[in-house]
C-alpha cells in the first residue's frame, strides 16, 4: 500500500461514492477534511484506505485475493501501528462494508492485536418529521433558565506528528456547535463534526454529566443545530452503534430514519508500553 498524493485521490473515490456511511471518507478525498489516503496503486487501485485525522479509517475494495489481504495486513504493521505508538494510543478502528470477507480477514486478530467487531448504523434526516426549536415539543423539553448559544469549534483540536503538514491548510478549519446552558452552565452540545460532502454533514451530541441526561438538553441542542444548518441548506446525518439505545431513540425523536448498517473493527494493541485507553 502506498500513500496517495492529493492529485491521485479521485482514483480512490470510486470505492466510497455510493453510501452515506462513507461521507467521512469522501470528505477527506474531496479536500473538506484532513486525512491520508492509501491504495495498492495510484492510477488504478483495487484496494483503498482513507484515514481521517484524529478519527478512524475506512477500508474498501477487493480483498478476495491473498495478495491484497497481505497488502492490507502489512499496511497495519508498517503504517497504522507505528502511527498509533507515536501518539501514545493503543487502539484504532476500521470501518468496512457488511461483508463476510472483511470479518474473516480481521476478526481472528493478529500477533499483538486483539480485534473486536461491532455494528453501527447511519440515519438519514426526514425533514417532515422534524420538530424545530420553538415548537411545543421543543418548549416542553427546555424549561426555564435554559438558553442556547452557537459556538465555533476547531475541527482539529490536537496536532498529530505524522500529519502535521496538514495544519497549514486545515488548522483554522472550524464548525458550529449548539450549546445548551442551564442558568449559564453548559450542560449539552451538538456539533457538526466536520465531515461534509455537498449538503450532507454528520453531527455529534454530548450531554456532559449523567445527572443532566434524560432532561431534553441533548434534544434541544440537536434541534437547534439542525435548524441552524437547515437555514443554510445543509442536511444532517446521524451515526450510532447498535448497542446505544438512547442514541437510537434520540435519532428517531429528531426525525432521523436508519438507512445503512455496517461493521466496525476495533483493534487493540497488546503492549505494556502504551497507556491504556478504551475504544469507543
């Protein structure tokens, strides 16, 4: 596997063009988000991996041949694992299509690597089912003393050693988040996470403390951000693991509908030299 130059990115785009789960990969390939792109050939690749800075990897292509499987395994050993060690991380994730061949390749694990597989889904937005802030549903969720502020956030919060050159181009890249405050204290936020292709973008929602969950703050934050971007012609996408029932409920409440499911492989390095972290 070789790292592609930006001029060669279009050759890899064909692997990621048809599914909404691949919008993060397309965002890198189209120059909207920093990352690295690897393939088995620059001109006519049969296998490609997109590695979004500070996030995860997307792998796609032909793994029916022993040669391509060996190339991908070598890529993990020569590129991914050394990069993680430099950043003092002991895990990484790879998103693939829901195909038995990917599970057969990754699930058994490798020397020094344990592999855990889980399923995730992408939800598409149905505007007809959306309750914007100011509607009766939103008012019932907010309550007195609750405000919403719109804040600009840097897409790249930490510089990575092996991707530092990208900060000349993407270091000032920001996206918008809607912050819900109770009596002036921030309790929940919904952000555009920076993965944008055409008029689609992914959002992340977080309510900071367990005590503030279940009160509608995350709903209000998401409603506010969605409305902000709807006014700008942008449509949100939602992604969550199958096990996260609260996230599924919130997605449905906001007007999202599931459209795609796919496996994610979490690789955990069995090394005592690395500070342990939890994948997910």
